[in-house]
């Protein structure tokens, strides 16, 4: 029997798991639908770490035995960034959020995980479904930890997001999980961000003094937050969890996936300005601060609006490349983002929307 790939669906936990190893339980609206831009192939990839006895003293140059030491799983997909759904992936990537009421809406501030307190990023469960009733895919993938979140705006379209998750290696049948009742549908309910809503403000460090607004001169921008995970260290010898309980020949899955490091990337392209002040700022290594802001629709009766603000507290330009678009001179700039001792911050993301909480 053939299956149409466009029938495939993906959902992630509405909030993080209670801990790394415990999947999100089946409950009403426990998961949130994820609309992938290009749902090609399988969303999740499962990979066994296979071993054999080739080269051992068996009297045979061929392997006579094989086994699996461990299992790995990974996910990558792109989606249109909406004010509501983006918050889940921001929490997964950054690891920390503080939420407060703001008039008709709610303000969520995402900051990098404080590894002095915990090295474990939030873990999420995912459901993958394809023609369930016809013997297709109906799987639960627990313990997904974010390796990378990237946002990009170009032209007049919706802001594009791409995420990468690393799982525990476990895939199990989604027995007891019902898409109709356990997954919150988002189609027709989201407020999407468009590149036409973008503005970049760049000023002096500290405090973003004398900022210059790049709105009509802005062509495109990109922001990425990446996490280096101690993935191999997650297979703990002293507390193994086997794919099949009590059967080490079939292999183990992770019981943790700790954060070892993070990195921030950014890039923006503007129309070239008179006397090109950015070139001087590159040559002089001028300390700068920037805010990338997306301003959306009014929330309820207002005056609050859906809004995303990415603040880079301290950077100096790393590259400066002149180009052309539609016959108009442009410059593409890459900042080298640095930790600000003055602010005790490197980067924070503020999201205002109508979602009460991303943790409860």
C-alpha cells in the first residue's frame, strides 16, 4: 500500500517533559500541531550504533556476530514563525523563560540556560503520524533537546524558522495517544511574523545609545542560537535504559543530554548608506548593541501587539561584504556577539503574545 507524504503530521509537547526520561503523558491538548514547510521523508531519523566481531579471532575474516550498542535520534524541520508557536522552540533552545502579564497579552523573556544551576535543557516529546489507521506511522519520540534554532527574514514573506532536535534514541508506538483529542490544532489560530514587520536598531554599547533604525533600508536578516550537546555522554553505564528492557544486545538509549556550550550567529543585509559608516565601525572595532524587532497585530482589544525583540547586548563587526540586489548596492554584515559584563547578558529574546505560559 502506498502512503501520500502530505498526510504526514507532526506534533510536539505543549510544555516540556517533567524530566529528561519521562515522556509527555496522553492528555487533552498535551501536544501542539507543528506545520512543517517541507514535510519530505520522515521527520525523525533513528540510527543504531552497530558493532560486529569482524577482525576478532574467530578463524573467519567475516563477521559472525553483530549487535547494537546504542541508539540515536534526530529531527530537523522548517516552519513559518508564528507569535504563539515560536515560544516553545525559543524555550527549547535558550532553556529559560520568565513570563508576566502585560495588559491584554503576556510577555515572555527567554535567556540562556544558567549551567551553574543545571546543564539539562528542556526536553520535549513529539508525535509523528502518517495514515495511522492504514498501518503507516504512529510513533512517539521522547526527550527531544534543541540543538539549533534559526530565524530568517527576506523579502515580503513570513519569517522562516528552522529547528534541530536530538532525541534519546527511543521510538515507541504511540499507543494511547489520540491525535483528535491530545493534539491542539493551530491552523487558522496563529499570528505569523512577516519580514515586512522587521526593524533593526543599532547603537552604541552599552545601552544602545544614539540608535540608528534600519527599516526601509533593511533587505534581509538571520539569527541563530546553537547548542553543543554532550550527546555521547548521555548513555550512562551505571543507569542504562535499554530499548528492550533487560536486553543489552539490542542497545541503550540516552538517560540525559546535557548542554556543554552555546553559540550565537547573526547576519543582516542593508542598502548601502552614504559614506558607509559600518565600514568604519568594522575597522575601528566599535562596540555596538542591537535589537531585531518584529511588530505584529494587535492582541485582543489592545493596545498590546504581538511582538518579538531579539537583543544582542554587545558585539563588534566581524565581516563586511558589499553586494547588489535588484541593481541597488547593499552591504551584508556579520557581528561577533560578545558577553556584556555591563549587562550581565549576551542575548535575550522578548516575545509578547496571547499565550499564558510555556511551562504550565
